[in-house]
C-alpha cells in the first residue's frame, strides 16, 4: 500500500489529537515531503514481546532504559500480530516514532528522543 502526502496530513491530525505528541512532530509531518518521513506497515511477533520481557528482567542498561522497554512491552503485547503503521520523523538530533493500529487508527505507542533523553508512553 502506497501512502500519499494527504495521508501524511491525516496522520499529523491523529497525532495532534494525542497530548503525548510533541508539536514539532505535527509540524514536521505537515511540512515535510512524504519521501523524507519513514512510514511502514508491520506487525510485532510474540518473539519480540518475549525478548522485551527478558530484557526488562535482566535490566542490562539500567532502570531508565528498562522503563522504555516496559513501555514498549505494555503497548505492543496486546497488539501482537495486528497490522500497525510505524511513523518515524526526525528533526535534527530529535527523533519520534509512533505506532498506529491500522484497524481503528488508535495510537498504540509514542516514543521520542529529544536532547538525548527518551520520552515514551
């Protein structure tokens, strides 16, 4: 399935409704050509959520990173096998990744990195 620029504007509107989304992301999605935004359809396998759970238990990179992994696990475990749309937008060194369930356009998970800090929900 190929996305058009108008699809990117619809995604921006969905993310704008969610107060977890930084405003630079919405501006970036509206102002940037679709060719410069990474968008892909994918599904998560149970093996990925099993891996996350294992890493959460091991805490190999400390408590801060474990919180990031726990957020991913709690977001992705209920949607294993479901079709998601992954949106990745960059703004200099800042990076945003959002996952939307295709079935109902629900925002499943948002994670962004600003000034070398990770924000996730």
